[in-house]
């Protein structure tokens, strides 16, 4: 088994359990991450233009983002590596397709006005292929919104000075071990720009600090002003 297939197999085992996905997607942390990603699109597409705006939801998981986008009036394609769970959910007028984002995408050039990729790039070996394919299937002026955990969140970057490894690179953790491409905000911006995108928005959900499993800091305000130290990175680039 090659490394790419091994990674995909491990991710399927961990992330394609419906109840488990629903549980963590309903947590406040992820709710805010998703809401910020969708808000970025809403700033770019007026309500009257949304029925003409075709959006690809990458790695849809439980379909939450697709449903939110559909309710806001967008034309949505819901996709994931496995679609058995998605096909069991009621998707009124939402097309569900199988999409392996570690391979070339099965879509024509300039097929979409926007793409949302929620917490998936940290699981991908070939980042170059992913961004190249996103650029290819987006129309000129189209938008790519990516969310991903921040390698350099406040607590991680301070503790690193004392020899404590950041959360995102823990090789034995249940799900952090599947994060093989962690990003800082600066690195994510550079990646966008390397593949033909202009950064138009950068946000984060919360700046946090935990001690004895309790939050001492849990601030949306700090994340708004200092996204580079927030827990989740939410970045939008425009195809140029």
C-alpha cells in the first residue's frame, strides 16, 4: 500500500462515522469556524446572485456546510471521499458526488464560482495538486475558502519555547496523528499566492489557552484582531 492510500484508509476509519462527525461539528469551536467561512462567501455574493453561484463543498463530512449554503440560496455540490453517509441524509436539491481530493478532480475547467474546503488540507500529502486543481476548476475571479487548524496557535507557540511540541504534530494522538500538513497563517497565505490566488480575507475562530483541561482564555475578540494566533485558520483567496 502506498503512502497516499494508507493516509486515506486511516482517515476513512477515523472520520466517516456519522454520530462522531455530528458530535464534533456541533461543538461551538467548529460552529464558529463554519460560520466564519460561510460569512466570507456571503460578503462576496449578494443574496440575489446566490442562486447563480455554484459552490463545491469539499470533504463535506455530515453535509452541514452544504445544507447551510443551500439554505442561503447557493447552488451546491456536496462531495466527499465516501458518500454512503451523505446519501442517507435528506439533501433536497443538493447533488452528492464522490471526490478524492488527493487525486485530480473529476470536474471540468472553470466549473465553479467558489469552493469551501473545511479542515481537509492538513490531511493531504500533495498540497500542490490540491491547490492546482482548485485553481483549475474555479472560474476567473472565483473564491477558495479553506479552514485548517493553526500550527502556531497562542498556547502552542509559547509552549514550544519550552520544548513542548504543537498539538498538530502529535504522532500518537487519536486524530492529530492524521494531520500531516499543518499550517501557520503565513505559510497558508504563501501557499495560496504560489498557486494563483490573491488573499482577500483571513480570520480565526478563537484564541485559547487551556490548563488542567479548562479554558483560561477562550476569546473570539482576540481571534478577530489576531488571527495568526487563533486555533483555526479561515482564509479566502480569489483566483487571479
